[in-house]
């Protein structure tokens, strides 16, 4: 059986080679429809013999991002496919060899008149996507929704789920996917007059993700007035409750999340939220009850929407530990009892990323990790992390299936080590100019285990991280931002010693404070003393 891999592309030069490496292993042909790339994407794609490149008939370099329609573009790629099966993908998806083998096994031994759904994993969240189907069966993408496209499968009701895992590793772009999706959805609703429940739900979520909380609440209400699907209704009420909570309406937010549970009780995210509400009121015993309920909730494998794995495992247990500490009682976190040995990759850069990722696991109180170094350099490098131990013996070897960068590499390492949700990306990254320097502005919208990051979130402040040498290669920016938030002075000291980061600037909205040196060649190795104290003081 032959397989066509269908991909749509626009300015994906940072990830296109990574994508086409695995796609060429899976597909007998790789069909790319380019919608107006002005970078080196097409030239890089031509290096791969199986790739066929077509220019979009509807979109080009002059198409404004708010006018782009994903379903229409994807249908262009499907029409160009000649394989017996079609697997569609995003340019920033990643498949390793094990999952490629699973898909090949499906097309040779499974039913042919089905649509196959696989797991798509992004950070600590996973959701089900219909990705594989037989060609020539009249299966195409719905073109009545420009964003959050889906296969129009009314005449093909048979779905089969397989445990294939696709890692979705988006790169930061000039226009973030969050801003792009909001612009497309607003045009769908206000200009194209698409007022169906799918548009209402995703427009509400886009407003929520962008911080327009009152608009999000309004559109969640519009959605709830017309919707029927209980799983989606749960998440509408759950997200509405989050918005109310962030607006300072704690009790209203709690009540809305309780209503969400009346819609669908399968999701531990609601129990974690209710536990957080009780913690905000210093009701430690009641919070513990909610977090125990979250931890005892099985992961809903039959769910179609994206679900946070961390809400069913490490997050509630870590919160139980915090509450027990407040009560002065001991608690054995089931995720803090592991003692494991790992071997790092041979490449020094990747070895350091892997060590940083595992160090984060330990600093979050999740495990005791021993590194079996391959050489003296690794031994010295690992000793730079206070939370890691150097030992001997054969351990689990950490490696990357492809050339992932930054936080994506850290996420992959954490997952391969058996941990979920250890590294999380900031929700929003934008660029501004401050004193004639480029800066990266990060709005923390996620819960991370480190005390500093929790204080950032509680304080509701925006911090700025400046690296004058940064060329805004997205993987590098994301990694450095993650270091700044998740790490401590020890982290930055270690990075300053083993990399060429010249400076960081932390800015709390009023007073910038720089740690770094004008003279890069003669700077001391990693003296970031006072950094952690400054952060804690500015957040208190």
C-alpha cells in the first residue's frame, strides 16, 4: 500500500527539513502546497527526492493572514495526492521511527474504509486528530470554517483510534498562531457571518488565550446557548470559569466549573481548578480533597478534545504536597520516589539540553536522577547542576529522533525520561523595542512547579528577557525564555559558563536590571550572583 503525506507550507524554513526527514520515511510521496513562502522553504524542500511542490491556487505571499483558510488549502494538497492512503500533517509535526512503523502496519493490515485517528501531543496536552484515510473515498476538509479545520466525514462514519503519537512542536513566528487564529475567527464571525457553534467555541477560546476575558465570557455564553456536545460544553464552562476567576470573581468562577462537571465529570482539570480555588482561600483540607479526586480520575482516553495529562498526575500530587506542608504534615509524593540512571547524547549541545531538562524534573521535586557520563566533559557539565548526580552504570539513553530545538527538545527529553509536563512554554511571546534594543516579552499564563514562576503568576507581572546576541531564532528564544522562568541563579550561571549568552535583562514593568557584560571575551564565567534574590524581592 502506498502512502501520500500531505502538507501545507508558508515560510517554514526553520522546521521544513525536520518535517521532511520523517515524512520521507513514512510516505511514498510527500505533497507540499506552498501558500506564498518568501523564505527558503521551497529550496530546502527540493533536496528531498520524494517531495512534490505545488503553488496554491488561492493563496500567495500577498494574502493577509486573516484571509487564509486552512480547509481550502489542505484540500488543495489532498487533490494532488496519488497514494492509496493519505496522511496529512503540519510542518511542525514530528514522528519518530516507532510511530512511523505503526502507521505502515495500519495501512497493510487494517480496514481500508475507515478514518484513523491518532494522538497529537503538544506540551503536556494530548488530543485526538483524524489523520489517515484511504484516497479516492470523497474525504475532504470542511471549507465552511477557515480555522481549526476538520475532515468532512458525514458519509464515512467509521472511526478507529490507534495509539500512534504525533508530537506537535510549533515554532514562534512573526505573527503568532494565537494572533493569526484570532484574526481568522473574527473574520469568520463578523465578516463571513459564520455563527455556528464551532465558530463560537473557538472564537471564545481565542479571546481567552489572548487575554480578552470579558469577550471570551460573552462568546462562551453564546456557544452554550446553542450547543449540544457535552465534552465541548464541559470545556466551554471550564474555560469560562477560568476567565471569571482571573477577573477576580472567584466564587462565580468556582460555580461555573461545578456546572462544567455537571455537563461531563470525566476531566480532572476541573478538580484541579477547584483545588486551586480552595488554596487561594487557604482552605488546605478542602483543596486536598479536590486534588485527590483529580489524581484518582483516570485519563479520558476516549476524549476528542485536547486534555492536560499533567492534571491527572504530577500537578495534583504536587499541590497535595504543598497543602500538607502548610498543615505541617508529611506527604510522600508518588512522583518524587523515582531514582533512575540516564545516559546523555554524545553531542555536547544536546547533552546540555537533556541535562537541563532532567535538572528541571528534579528541581520540581519529582525524582532523584543519576547521570552516567560518557566522557570527562559530560561529567564536569553535569556537576554544574546542583540537582543532578554523577554515577556509573548502564542507564537509559536519551536521544532525539530529529533535530528538535529549545523547549521542544527539553519536552522530548522529559517525555523520554517518563515525565509529563515538566517543561511548559509561555503562552505568548512578542517583540518590542526598549532603549533601542530588541526584547522578548513573555506573559506567563501557565502553572509551573518552580517557586519563582508561581510568584510571577501570582503577582500577575510581565517580565522581559533580553539577550543582545539573540537573532530571534525561535527555538533559541523559547529556550532562553524557559530558562529565565523555570531556572534559578544556578541555571543561568551554568548556561553562562557553557554557552555564549552575553547578558540577560529582567524587567518588572518599571525597573530594568541587567546581568551580563559589555566585554564578552573578558567576562567572568557565570557570575549571576544576586539574580534569584532580585527576582524573589521584585515579586514579593
